[in-house]
């Protein structure tokens, strides 16, 4: 998806959530999208849960950093 399509998709998801007051499960690999529209994030690494919490909590989780950014970051 290009940038405009991603923005449209995010707006649609947020609008549906607001309109119906429902939880939406989103499986996405674009971390910008995930962190921008999620209230809670669960991170899997080879099927094992390594992170769970708010976007800020997950962003600062050392296991998530090691798995996706490398331990040098």
C-alpha cells in the first residue's frame, strides 16, 4: 500500500471503532501504523508473545528491541 492508502485504511479503522465502540484486532507489520492507531499492542516473535502493553511500553520493551531492532540499539 502507498502512504495515502495506509492513511485511508487507518482512518477507516478508527472511524469504525469510534462509530460502533468495538474492539478491532489488527494484524499489521507496519510499525508506524500499529503504533499510531493502537491502544494496546501484542508483539510475537516466532509465535511466542514477547511484548504486551501500550505502544510506549512495547516500544521500550527490551525483548521487542532485541527481536526486531537488534541488541545494539
